[in-house]
C-alpha cells in the first residue's frame, strides 16, 4: 500500500540517556554516539591516555564475529559495594561482566541454544550471537539476544535471570545491535540468514508482546547498519534498507530510509532516492548505515548515507517530501568515485554532536579515498584507505546544509565515531575488506581472519579540527570487525576479533 503524506508537524527533541553510562550501541536510542556525562576525558586529558588493562575472554569466534561492543554501567550498587561493570556478549552465546577498573571477570553466563540452523555458517551468516546487548540501568537488567532468537534479561550484579527467556526473532537470523527505547527492545535482520527475511523486530520489555515489520515481502532489503535502528522519543523507528526490487504498492521498500511506528510496527513514511535503480544495479545499498536522529532548530532531522558515497539530511516528519524522493539536502559524491560495491562509501553509522557554541556537527566513517568533489577546510595527508569526515550542519532548519570541515588522518576501516567533551574517538579496525581473490572467488572467513590489513588503532581526535590528540599505536595487537568504541567510567573500551578487551584510561 502506497503511503500518502502531507508534510507537516513539529519535531521532538532526541531522546538521551540520563546516567553516566554507555548503555547501548551508539550511547542512546537516537544513535548520536555522544557520551554526554563523561567528565574526565577531554581534549587536554586524552593526551595522557594509556592502556590500562586488557583481558582475553573465553569465547569462540564464529566466522568474522567475536565480541560485541562493550557496554558500561558505572557506580552500580552491588553486594560487594559500589562497582563499575563492563558488559560484553560473545559470538558463542556467552555474556561477560568485567570489573571496569581491573578487567577481572565478575560473572559469566553461557546460553544453551537447542535450535538447529538450516545452513552451514559463512562470513555473512555466522549462526552466532551478533547483536550488541542493551542496558536498562533503572531496572538493573541487561537485555541479550542469543543466536537462537531468545531474548534474555540478566541481573547486572550476578547474571541471574529473573524470568525465562522470550522468543524475539527467528533462530540464527543476522541480528544487529539492540535498541532499548520507551520500554521496547528493537533489532533488525539482514542477509536472509537461516532464510529469515529482512525486518525490524520489536518486543515489549514488560508484556513480552512481539511484532515485526518486513522491509520486503520477498528476500532482500537487508537492514544491516551496525547500530541497528534509531528510535526517537515519539517512538518512531528509522532504518536504512538494502538491495531489492522497489515496489511500494506491494510493500517492498529496498534502498530506502523507512520510518515505522514503534508501537504498531506499521510503516509511517519513507525516502527513496530517485536513482534507486542505479543503486540496486551497482549494489550500493543504503542498508549498511544506521541513520542518526537529532534536533536542529525547530525540526527533527535524520542524517544517513550508504555505499554510494553521499549523505542525506531528511525531515523526520516527512522523510522524502510529498513524493517520497526529495531530501532536504544531498551532498555531492564524497566517497566511492568508481561505484565499488565494497570497501568504499559510508559504512556503519553516522554520529552527531553540538559544540559549546551550539553548532551542530556530523561525523561519517568513510571507507576508501575521498572523491574530487570532497573539499574540506582541513585535511591530514593521504587518506586513501579511509577516514572520518566531519561536517557542520548550517543554514535554516528548512534548508539545512552539510558544510565539509575536516577529514582525518588515514584509517583502515574506521568505525563509527564516539564523541566526549569535544573529542572524537574512532577505531581504525585493521580488518580485511577484500571479499574476492584475483579470480573473483569469494574469500572465506578463515582467510580474511588470518590476512587482516593490519592491527586496530584507537584514535582520539579534536572534534572541531580533526587533529590527532592520541593514538594507541601498537598497543592493540589484533584487528576488529564491524565494531565500535564505548566510553564510560572515565575510560575508553574496544574489542578485537581474538576475543580481547582493551581499556584505555588517563589514570
């Protein structure tokens, strides 16, 4: 059924977390990646960052998946007194709680999955636990989705389960980071793993009522932005979809930014670029990037990108205008000049931050070199492998513009940017993004895992200039795959494929 929409309405202010914790991928439900209540880490102190501890966890990597991005609960009241914990899930259906100050394992839990996958694992479908969990600090619960599609609620202090797990998604789907918003847990699926169609899933944390929204009636249109979906305070869910046959009258929305009612999971609105046929033909889908939602003037905006290599600013109340294909602003082509289907363009998720002057910034992880159309005020040498691109949002809220400000030093597969007190933290993954050998044959996970492009490097950059304030250099020995950076308890946390957690601190 085609959606008819008259574009009117006022914006809501983005929902944020109130505690000094890192509770989900991207920090909050709108996926800003801002550590708002961090105080110790700033542009001066991060120059003193050093490796505080590292911990090797007992988890078996599955294909290219190992540990999820860490979550942080600071100053928990426990039987042993006030403690800060780091929570990490593992691909082999493990969950770990670590002492944030020492890296010692406080408790560990492993889920027994009785379901059997329909297909053997591969690099796209690892038949593993893949979704970063979500924390509910008020209820003292950790929500974890195992590979069998069961949602677990774990007590933060000891890992106990106050109730039996509940069925959330089909087993062995490729699930992406959980989003906890307004008492509802969301995730998204992609790549048709275990023959599961691409969809948004929601489950009420209290009642257990579950719903789904299919992006396609057939297979395709994967929703595989690393941060899953974004959810604003009105309960509207935003996601980008991947390749497929575009038939909106038949409920098929590939290469589209969709807005779904978070309560009913009914489609409210969508934006599909006018060149959607070209995007599909070249496999430049938009499903690989999670949108970010933020307040600008009197409007709520949605910013996103994709493998094509350009960025869009959309009105959250009317994503694509009355024709569903008109953005408020579209950048020129910034990355992926040759139209490659891998290793180029924007991947993972976008981030946003407001500086002390009230100016809105947007950060985009770009894979591959910038195009000839990309003109930044400040650059830091050749960045042919990848970089973080920084923009200021300028102009009136009815006609916002992304003004290019700086492009970072070269990074190998940069993760989404995390921001704290004017500092951008980003991990140069060191991952191998080559998918085929010289004969065009698909490379298996084992080869890619043993032939990374290098090792991971944590960078701290000045959020307004892009200047390098800190680099972990050779402190991290392994590479990371489709990961990210967490900030909490005055520390910075990253993980690598060899099941190692690294904590950096200024103390």
